[in-house]
């Protein structure tokens, strides 16, 4: 009797466990429209745009910071990686020493200054081979957690 009860319990857990698995993405990554849908479903502005080379990216914002999500390593419409990027247009130039301190003390988010001395920040995310919404949500949470630090460095 105990063996049947144990088997039934295991079967129930397996069935229930299958229903709570994280939604998986296509093994070859995401399309721009899927990226847009994910951001929108997550409660963020998600506007498709084209860069100067005609590649599609998604414009978004959080915590008063505009940022873009660019897709890379694309085969047809499906892309194996993406990059979040945000820049701050400052009145003056950010001291290179401050950006070097950022890069030496922060994990995950890389920073650089453009030719005008404005700070830019990037975060790369692998979308292939396959992945889950939970993993992408976690990567996005890392990106969002750094926005206040980016604003502070830029003096916003």
C-alpha cells in the first residue's frame, strides 16, 4: 500500500511540475517581435525601431532612463544574443577615471565614454541555445538594478 501511495505521489509531482516549468524560448534565440512582446508583457514600453544599417531593435525605458535592446548573431530573423544599451547626454565630459572605476568595481555592466565624453553602458545576454523566460527575466532584473548607479555616475 505504501509503495502505491509513494508512486502516486511521485506521479502527481511529475505532472504538477510539468505545469510550472518556465516558458522556454526557441532554441535559436528570439526575433525582434518576440523581444518586443516579452518587454511589453513585462510591463515596459517596447517600440520597434531601425538603426542606421536597417537592423531592427527595441526602444524601452525604466526609472527615467531610455535604453535599447539590440539583437546580434542573427540567422534570418532569429537572433542568438542581445545587448541592452543606455547612454547619457551630459553637459560636460565624464572623467575617464570615473568610468575606469566603474568598470573595475561593477560586474555585468560595461561602461565606456563616447567621443563627446558621454557615458554609455551595455549588458550582453545569450538567447541561444534556447533559454527560458525566467532566465531572461533574471538578466533583465540585473540590467534594471544598475540603472540607479548609471544615473548617479552620469549625474542625473
